C-alpha cells in the first residue's frame, strides 16, 4: 500500500500488529513514552507528508493515558502535513457515558469526540459503539463496524443445535442488537427485565413453597411458541409469538431458589403480622415514579455496587426451555447482570446451556473470575477489540476470543483505495 502509514499505539499492540500483518506492511516507526512528571511524549520517526495515516488505539485498563497518547499522535500526524488522518478505535472509550444519566452529569463520549476532531482526525473507525447515535457526536465521517457477523459465524459452527437456540437480551436497551443477531441466524429471541420497584409486588400472591412450584410449572407448560406455517412449501415457518413470562427474585446478585424463597416469604409474613403493615405497598422509592430519573435501558447495567444487595425482580419474556440461551451484549464489563440472568434461565426457565457473547471483553475487576467460576455459564465469547492477556486466555476453560483484525485491515485497505466498506457491515464474504 503506497502513500499509507499505520501507527500502532500502546493500548493494544497485539491487535495493531495483526492488522498490519494482514495488510502486508510494517507498523510505522514512532516513539511513545512518558516523561518523569507523567506527561506523554510522541515522536514520529517517518515522513507522513501527503499520505493517508491510520492510528490504531483501542480502549484499555489505562484508558486516560492512552486517550492522551491517541490525541497527541493524531495531532503530530496532522502537524506533519498528513493528507488524511484516520483514528481506528476498536473499542471506543467512555462509550457508556453517551448520555446524561443523572442531573448535572456530563456526556463524556461527546467530549471525547470533540477532542478527536480538534486534534485533527478526519475520519473515525470503531466497532459496535454502545449506542449507534454516538456517530452524531462527530462532525467528521464515522464508520461503525459490526462484530455481529463474526459472532454469528462462531455460533453457527460451535453451538450445538443452534437452530433451536434463543438469543437473549439481558436488558430492554439491548433488544435491537439481539433482534439483529436473531434475524441473521434465523432463530428466536427473548428479553430479560430487572426491576427494583416490583421486587415484592408479584410475589406477594405466592405465600408458600407449593404455590411457587405450581405457578412455575404452569408457566413452563404454557410457554410454547405460536408458529404460523409458510404460505408456500419452500417458505419458512414464522414464529409469531413466544408467550410465557417467568419471574424470580434476585438478592445479592444471585437468583433465590424455591426453598429460600419460601423462607423469605415466611419471614415477610411474620414481619407483616408484627408491624401490621402491607409489604406490597412499602419499600418503593419515590425517585422511580413516572417522570423520575429511572432509566430502563440501563437499569441493571450501571447500578452502583452498593445497590447489589437490594432485592430485585427478574423477568424473562420468551421461551428457553430445553434450548441453548445466548446472552448478547456489546460489552462484558461487570458480571452481576450476566450471572443473575444465566441463573434465572438455568434454574427457573429450563435452559440447557447459557453462552455469554459480546464484542468487547472489558472484564473490570474480578468480573472474569466470577464468570469463569459460575456453574450456570457454559462459554464466554468475545472479540479481541480490547486487550486480554495471553495468560488469562490460556488458563481459562470457558473464554473464547475471536479475531477481528481482518475486519479492520479490510476497512483500512478499502478506505485507502476509495472503495466501499458497506459489505463489512453485512457479511464476512469479502474477508
């Protein structure tokens, strides 16, 4: 590739080198270091005058340092008279802060987009942005590549009887992403909703263990899809509706079993008799009233650690009985919602296996260890957009890392030669 330079930052050098290897070029020489006072220094070791420059820098555990490194590197290339500077950011940092979730908050993702444009970026390439509306933060072109085709390919090849599997969204905000994958695989989908406001309302009707089990068995018997046959012999049958709603309670991040449920209900009944109060009307925060600050899209996604001990109600809308369940999200950041969703589907809804699938494996803190040690999770599938240590990959029995360097390499090649990259949004046929 003539008149083209690719610089690889320190955030994810493994992915950057794989992209360069697929392009058949060497990473452009540059020196990235820090001064003694903590300031970042960038020195470009080659001429970039009148050339297409691509800077590969992803999110990482040291996200703030690497953002600054990216901005300085982009500015240095622009100052070196580069014809065009493209920031290739596989996992866009601060993408969860793409909207104001609390009063007096900041939309940090928009601020980062402004910084990139001010530094001199003419084009931005990323993968599976947390919200596709983030493309509107930029005044320059943005290509939001999809990891879905790579994930779908792995599911087809590795999930047994994937035609009967169900793609599950662990919160209402991810249903669009889930339905896209379900349509690509031509399988059914389901949704999980977690609500702190109704933790005691629905279960107030079930006062003993026998009633709990009878209610769950009746739900499982009724939980059958309505199937409409195709109009012609060659047309596929159309699944109109999967009816059935299974509910359970979550305490300390885990689903409560039937025996523990009955014990909890007994203690609540005793408390009601002693205090003379109705538990169904208490313990509902006024801040979750209509028009308050409650956000359904991120109800279980961004809750604080101290809220984990609060009791919640988890509801599955859909049918996973005797099927493999595939929990899909754009990133795996914290383990709580994934584990509680998997426990609910395995213990209460009759799922055979649970796969946790995401594009970005961030694994904050001990997230990975908790998912690895969970008995209800069969496999964890992520791509290599975010750096994961080789030691962690080799030691894990559940983790599968899918290489997406070919997608970024092909997007860089097509962009450099002025070709369309829309084919990368739909399939892997061009790779």
